[in-house]
């Protein structure tokens, strides 16, 4: 081929290649080698802008710009590579290094370089192809980070093939089962399954093959030393790129301590319940039996007082009055205690309009309400599923206190809101209020903040309210009223239908 034709075709081909370079993400540069080992760049493909953030023309106009984009820690190593090529010690080279972008971002690139001798000009020409590695590196780093998390997790994490051969085994697994990864990888997972749990593997695998995940499955496993222990397993299918299930990953947690804790807790609960029942029975029997001698004391005191009426001095009459008063107080204490002890038992709950319960409570307090000219206003109320007499007593106690602990005309407001699966009832009053340091202790039995002379009472009302609310699965508390008084709030889980609680 004549040389001019060869050159013409060469030029044509080069133009064609340069056009193609516009479409690929890798970037290409061409440079002539200077005598002193430097490069004079003659071409940068347009994609250099994506890699470096600068235009191809910038690099051509400023010959040192490319090297100034290389991270300072990496540039000696990059320059050394170019020198090796230009000195003829290598014909091609590959270097991974970092670029430092204008915005401070570091980007890993891979540069493949190649030296060519132009037979016509006799010049040394270097061609470089730059591939951006950052995404691939980030992906690798992310993988390495995840692998480190798995490896260092205290939970046992392993993977197995569909035929149950263990493929990966982390440090947590080693600690839990006692096998090192060398000992167990390649062995069947049945090595870890005690005879009590055989058959379970097939069941798990068939569910996994259907793509199901098995969550918190409690079973037994066997350690290397042969001991069995309880575990909670979460088994998930592992899929290949086409979405086919090719194996499973298992996260196992040793629940020996949890089980022991749970059974201690259950035992303690059982004992607590038993002792509560005993206490309630005791209170019921004691208060019932105390009523009998008390009645005798009261009756004979009255007989004595009547019989001796004429012989008694004023002082002695006063003493008799005090004894009779004390027996009456004791009688009401015993009655309240008896009522209180009956509240704890199993409760039958049925749906009822809350307004109906409130009407019943108001009817029981009709005398006090009219004597104190009280106003009771009620918002929109729902139907609730409660023990009817228990809830009537609850509202009655709260209303009675709102009437009692108020010096003027009582105003009582009842409202309800639904919050996260619960009704929150509020009973607000305009009474004397309760100091915030007593907001908790007033719900304790016999806790009173006033003397009997100021306000009569036995200190059982709010303890009963708490017992009723808690027996229904709710909580009760008191807050300061907005301007005056107090707001009693209690919750009640929203449910429907009749049942026992
Ligand atoms: P009692 O009313 O028989 O004393 P409670 O258990 O019903 O017993 O109430 C305990 C204490 O809480 C009361 O002695 C009173 O000091 C305070 N208290 C209860 N309700 C109110 C109220 N609505 N306003 C102010 N104080 C109250």
C-alpha cells in the first residue's frame, strides 16, 4: 500500500475512533513524550469531564493540570510510572490512584498506559485509558463492611445450600456451637440438630424453597460437646441474580438465659398472684369477722349510754359520744375494706354506653349533687366493654371526691379521646386541687391528705379506682387542672364483646 494511502486511511480510522470515544465512560488521553521525561498532552476524550470535573480543553491548555489533579500522596508514584514508560523500561503499565477533585472529593481511578513509537515522526507517544473505580471500590468497601459486621456479630450467622450443606460460618456461630469454620463448613446442617428436632429441617427447607422467611422459630440445637440448648432461629431464603432460591441464611440466638429468666418470672408472677389472692381473702375474712364484734361494741355502748344517761356527767357523755363515733368510723372502714377486697376477682365485662354508667353513678350520688348544686357536663361518650358495677363505682368515687373536695359549687366535666388503641377518659373538677408531690401516693390505700375534721373519708376510694382500672388493663393518674382543681385521667383498652377479664 502506498504510504500516502496508508496515512489517509490511518487518519480516517483515528477520526472514527475519536468519535467512538465520545460514547464510552472510560476516558482516553494521548501525549507525546518530551526529552526530559515529561508528557505533552495532545488529546483528552470528552469523558474526562465526568471523571475529573474539568473540561478536556483545560488539560490541553495547561500541560501540568492533569498531574495537579492527582492526589499529592499518589503523584510521585504516577509520575514514576510515566518515566518508566518513556525510558523504555516498560511498554505498558497499570496504576490505581486517587484524583483530588476541586470540591475536595477523592476518586479512585485505574490508568492503563501504553507507549507507541510513531514510525513516521519517530516520536514516542503515550496513550492512557482511565477508568473510574470509585463506585466499584465503594461497593467493595460496603461488602467488606457488611462482611465484618456479620463476622463480628455475637449472634450466630450461617448460610447453607438447599441440600443443607453449611457454606459460611461466623465467629458468633463458632462461639455458640463450639465448631470452628474449618471444622463445620462443608458438613450437613443436621450436625447441629439434635434427635428431638429431626424432621424439622425438611419442613424449614420446603418453606424456604417456596420463598418464605421463617421468623423467630424456637427450637433446640446441639453443640460440638453434644449438649443441647434452646435457640430462636430466623431463616431467610438466599436467591441468585435471577431470583431463584439457592440456599438459606440463618441467624440463631441462644435463648437459654431468656428461657430461664422467663420461667423465673412466671414463677414469681404465680407466687405474687397467689399471695395477692391470699391477701384479698384475708382482708375479706378479717373485715367480715371484725364486723361482728364491732356490732356488739356499738350496740352495748348505745345501751350503756341510754341506761346511764341521767347519771353521766357532761364530760362522760362526751367520751361516750367519741366511742360511738369511733365505732361508726371503724364500721365504715371495715365495709370499705371488704368492698375493696372484692374488687380484685375475675370480672365479667359487657358492652355498655359510657353515658349509662355515668347516669348510674350520678343517681347514686343524687343527694350530694343537689345539696352542693353541682354541675356535671358530659362530652360525647362511646360504648365501652367493662364490668358495669366496677365502672359505676369508679365514676362514683371520682365524682364523690370532686363534690367533697370543693369549697364552692362543684363543676365536673367528663371527656374521652381515643389514643392509640385506648380510650383516655378525663374527669376534671374545680376543687381544692392536689399538690403535685402527692399525685402518686393518693392512689395508695388509706392515704389521705386531710384530717377527718376537714373532710370525712377512709382513704380507700382512689385505691379502689386504681384496682378497677388496672383490672380492665388500664392506668390511672391525676394532673393539675388548667386553672383550678384536678384532672383525673384513666385509660381503657378499646375492645368489644362480652368476656371475663
Ligand atoms: P378519701 O376521699 O376517702 O380520703 P380517696 O382515696 O378517695 O380517699 O382520696 C385520697 C386523698 O386524695 C383524699 O384524702 C384527698 O386528699 C385527695 N383527693 C382525692 N380526690 C380529690 C379531688 N378531686 N380534689 C382534691 N383532693 C382529692
